[in-house]
């Protein structure tokens, strides 16, 4: 089973590439995947059906996250086998059909084929998953994939709207179902569905309802049924299924006839053996099922689109199936699975026929279709067989299944335990069947009949390859009806799960002829009434036209969504005011009011042993004074640069606190982070006004002071109470031992980051990569800053060159001295320093940069490699390397940065993330766990004994991500903004637009040098 899933999803992943190579014929290649899986499934028949009257099973399981009770647990039993037969068989035929339904020129075929195949895999995983949470994952995967498939025609508003509607409704039900699954798993003490149904002692689920909290179990059952109701489009959530007909016809044939909507039926069938006697089960299953059957059949008779006739018919049949499968009796279980298979065959065939009609004629409107039977008798016969099976006409599959259903409900109505509801349900079932017969006849008449006064519909000839899939499904309906013995053998073991009950009347058998029985009489009544409704269809339509639509599910949904939108607009208009002060006031008020209320309500005394200053570190007072002074100065500053600088003072003060408390790793990292953030702020603020408006005045000044002070004081006491509330030993006490014995290092902080809490670190570096990409996307339009040329391509002294100035100013004199000095021959201190305009250069800065850059890079590598046992690590090392690149940029400009780091920032980020991910996955292939470290000891000449820990590779990934982040920030907030400034302020005397950049720079330089020379001669005179 795991192999089938792996192959299916792998094939879906490469599907777009296959479509690019061979076009729509790739659907044939994709069809081979479920076809091969179907062959495997048939080969498992002996193992599944070989043991006892309830059949056997095949199990596969592998641990995933044992702490959360998550595991890859799959179980192939009788019910899963029957469902898989339908999923894989119909899936194969639908994919074959797609090869002729679509054209090579259709857009997004690769994605569509991949999604359709992945959906088949998700459905297979859903019906075979034995773990509740694993089943829910596949459940939601089908929801997401159905959203994508329904919205295939993404340019059409109706498709997008219908896809979103289906997503909202089924996701809401899925969330309710998740809560129910968790409650059920916790109550049962296991998340294995097989274990829950078997019970702790093999006696079933009776122990759950006899346990300490039977109400919780009942609530869980109701919540799980809520998920099934939304998925299978039962009232009041039936409206999403007709709307989903905006999807391509193959999607409707598969998802809405044989697969997705059957997921809810499967859940009901899976839980019925253990929970059908739950107090809420029968009222929900039978009530909603009967209501849906009648409503769907009634609405189907009002439609003029043959696809919508089938859609509402599907709604009706899903209610029918829910009733039968959920009744909880052996005969109903037998009839339910028989009807499930029959419905999958005839409804998928009819949807595919609708696709052919639409494809060949260009319309699905019964008011425009006429004479299609004469144009394609083969298509009409194919549709006629499927529609007759849907109506329950012998000798087809629908007749065999429906006879068994009638028989089961006749027995149920005769049982005294059913009370008055038994006959009511039977009457409702017959009425629903009459409606089914009527809309089946309406479908055939509307699609194929020659209608008086309607021009014959132009209809293209159909190729056999196009008709093959629906014809095969219709033929299977005939074979099933004439020879139901194999199907009876498939479903009998499931029906045997219900045997032994107090009202067990036996399951019976599927057969074409049971003799003259009450069920056969009900069938005759159904045919007669159905024919009468179709014959007087105009009168029925007039009656329906007089019935007002007081309640409409789709309208109610639209009104609900509209009301939510209105509320959202109202709330947004009153909260999103564009005022930073308001946002901070709301956030900080909530952040201090809620904890403060809890502290006051708990009325607990302060913990003992408090002190204001650590007696072992009196220098903390100095650091605290610096932090307070920096914070106050930042508040009072009236320039942006000064404010940011004062904020950095508080950060450096905190770094000093860490150092005084014996945390050199934290101190080093805090200092490096504060430095590089300061640089990023300064670079970004160049695009903002230097002055800050008056932030100390205003009518809300006192309110802001109160909120700020209250937040700070509250956080102090929250921290005190939180540390004093500890009743167990801190887990950090065991970290030194874990770090050395498990992580092979003495630096607890670094080993925690790369080993003990590697998952957290991996999430953090992922956030760093996303943040870097976000910053770059705000600055760059097309590239990521890699378009900066080499320094050799730029003329000397042209980058950042100032405009010409008057010869009688001090500025002129300064430029004159700078350019005379820069013009002296000599070796450059920096590779690209010569590209800067003389007035932009600092010889002292260039010399210092030349001296310290390589030392900083080497020291950053040292911090990386030594961090496992000494202060440092990949994060600190990466920050130091980023600062080294910052120094190069500040000293030599953007071309110097290009020379210092010619590699792409995106490449560094991607390589770092990939390396970190690889170090996490590699242990799995060696029998370990994700991110598990290995300690390797070996000897090298000169170096001697070496102890290498594989988590160092993860640390190297962190190093690369941090360096990539720093490089991205420098290229976006630094180099790119530099270029924008230069483009926005062209020099005086610039050449005409269109001149080459190098020529423009040379001409500008020549003009300004001439002006300076003239001014110098006048000064000498």
C-alpha cells in the first residue's frame, strides 16, 4: 500500500514533464499507474478474503512521530478493497477518457493531469489508512486537490467561485471531523480505527459507551458525521456539489461520482459496525439521508442542463447511500456496498457521456439538444444502459442493488424496534426512487430525443477511443446485473460484521431474481409512478414552478459569506487605521491587560529569594544604566539615525548583560546581530526623511506613556511569577549531559541549536530565507541584484560622482583636493575602489578594510567550526562573515561588493537550506531519526585524533543561510538603492539620453576635471 501511494505521487510529480514531451497522450501514461495498482489490488484478493466469514486483512505500518501517536498505518480489509476497486478502476478509465476529451493546445494540462492522479492516490490513502490522523491528512488532501481540479478553468469566475465554495464547505466539515477524531482517539486510548472498532478486549465499542464519559464519544461521533455530511453533500450542505459542475466533465465523473463524494459514505460505512447504535447515529444518518434523497430528486426535475440533472441526481443518490450504509444491519450493509458499486459505474458513465455531448455539440441545454440519438446511436445506447441502471431497471446493476435495498428496509419497517419511523422511511425511499426514475427518463429524453420544433443539433462523429471509457462502464453495469455472484462475494464479509445483533435478520444475497416479493412490488410501483411523472412532465414542471424557493442552500451560503465580508469590512475599518501608534496601543494593551488580570485574579504572593541586582555581578548596574539611557534617548531623538543608534545602544547593553551572566555565546550573537541590524537600518533610512516629526506631543501622550510603562512593569512581574511557578526541575539542567553525550559537544547553546532543537533552528533559517526573499522582492523587479557588472567594466572614478560645482566654493576646493589625490598612480587597496568617485573614497577606510577583511572571514570560519565546543557556531560565524561583506561594501561601493561576493544570494540561501534539510533526512536512510547526529572519530597526520559530529554539516547550512541573508540585504538596501539615487540625480552636462553609460561617465569626468583645472589656474593667478 505504501508502495502504491509512493509510485502514484511520484508519477504525479513528473506528470507535467511528461505532458511537455507527448502532449495529451500523457494521460495514457498516467492511466497506467492506477491500472497497475488495480492489478496489484486484485492480486491481494486471496489475502483479504481468505480468512473467516468477515474476511482477512493486510497491514503495513511505520512509525512517524511516536510522541504524537502519529504513524504510517495502513490496513487493507474488505471495505477498503471494495472502495479501492472503485477508485482505481474508474480512475483508470477517466484518465484514458481525458486523452481524447482535452486538446493538445489546452492550457495547464500538465498540472491538471498531476492533480487528477494525485487525487486518486489521496483517495486510495484515505480508504486504506488505519490511523485516524493519517486518514484525516488524506481527507484534507482530497479537499485541496478537488479545489484545484474544480477551478481548472481559472479564468472563469464561475469556476473560481465554485472551487472556493467547495473548499470552504468541506474544510469546515473537515475541521469538525478532526476534533471528533481526536476526542475518539483519546477516549479509546488508540488512534487505530481497527483497534477502536475491535475494542480493548475484542468485544467492540461497547466499552467506550460504558466508559467514564459516553457523552464525549457521542459528541465525537456527531462531529465525525459532520465531516461526512459536508463531504458527501448532504443537506444542508448539498449546494456545493451542483456548483462544482463548473469543473471539466472528467473531474465530475471521478470526484463527484466515484471518488470524493464517496469519502463521506466510506466514513459512515467504516464506523457503522461500531457506532450505529450510538444515540445520535440513526437520527442523523437516516434523517439527513432521506431529506437529501428527496430534495436532490426534486431539484433534478427542474434542471435544463443535463450535467446539472446528473449533479442533483448525485446529491439524491448520496442521501440514498447514506441511509442504506448507515442503517447498521447486515442486509442493509450488503445492499449499501452493492449500491455503492453500482452507483459508481452508472453515474461515472453518464457524466462521461455528458462530456462527449458537450464536446461534440457545444451545448448541454435540453432545450437546444435534439436528434442526438440519430447522430450517435452507440452513445445513446451507452447512456441508455447507464440511465436504466440508475433508474433500477432490470437486468442491470442498479436493479439488483435497489432490490436489496428495498428488501432491507421492508425488514426494518416490520421490526417493532423501528416504531413508526420504519414505514415512514420505507415510504420516503419509494418516493425518492420514483423521483430517480423520473429524472433518469428526463435525462435520456433531454439529451437524445428529437423534439418537435427544435432544430436538429449538429453533432460531430465520435471516435471509438473517446467512447470507450463510458461504454466499458455501462457494459460492467450489464455484467454486474446479469451475474451479481462476484459482487455478492465481495460484500458478504462486510455484512457479516453486523451479524449477531439483537435484530439480526441475516444479510441475504444479491440476485437478479428473488421471486415475487414485497420489494419487487415496490419496484413496480416505482416504475409506474416514475413513468407517470415523466409522461406528465409539463404538469409537474408547472406545479414545481408554483412552489416558492423559501429555502435555498446556495443563497443561504452567499448571504452568510456576504455577512462575514460586511463584518470583516466593519472591523477592518475600525482597527486598520493606518496609524502605527494605534496598532501598538492595541497590541501592548492586550499584552499587558490579559496577563495582569490573571495575576490579580490568582492573588498569589511573590516568590521568595528576589533581588534587584545580582550580588555576584554589580556591573549589571552599569549595563542597565546604559540600556535605560539608550531607550530614553531613542524616545527623545528627533532624527532617524540618532534614534536607531540609541536603540542599538540598548541592544549592546543587553549583550553586556549576557556576558556578565556567563553567556558568551549569547553575548557574541547579540552583539553581531545588533551591528548588522544597525547597518541594515542605516542603509534603508537613506530613502526616508532625516527628521522625525514630534513624537512627544499630542493629546494621547499621557496614554502612550501609561501603556508603555504598564507593559514593561507587567512583563517584569510575569517573568518573576513564571519562574517562581516552576514545580519541576528545569529541562535545561539536563542539557549539558545531553549536549555532550548525545550531541558530542561542550557548547550547550550551539549543540542545542543544531542537534537537540534542530527542528526549531531549521524553521528559523527557513524564515530567514523567506524574509530575505521578501526584502529582495520589495526592491528588485526582475532579478535579485546579480546584474551588477564587474569592476573592470566601469571607468575609474565614475560611481557616485557629484555634479559640477562652482569654482569659488569650499566644496569646489574639497573636490579638487580629493580628485588630485585620487589621481596619483599606485596599487589600489580595494579591487573596485577605483570605480568610486574621489569624493566618495576614504583611504584610511580602504586600508583598514584591506587589513581586516580576510581576518574576519577566517575568524568567521573558526567560529563556525569551533562552535561545537567553544563560543561560536554557524549563526555567529555567518553574521561575522556578513559584517565582513558589509565593510567591503561601505569602503568600496556596490562593485566592491560584487567582487567580494560574486555568487548569488539566492544560491547561498538555497544551498544552505538544502544542506540543512539533507542532514536531517540522511539519518532516515541509515536507520536513524530525522536530524539525528552521529559522532565520527578518526586520526589524521599532523592533526592527530579528530572527533567530527555530523551536526556540523547542519551548522554549515545555517552559516550559508545567514551569509546569504546579509548579502541579500546589502544588495537590496545597499547597492540597489545606491543605483536608484544615481539614476535619479544625473550630473550636470550629462550627454543625451541613449548614450552609452561608459561614454557618459567619461564625458562627465572630463567636463568636471576641466572645470576644476580652470578654477585651479585662476586660484594660482
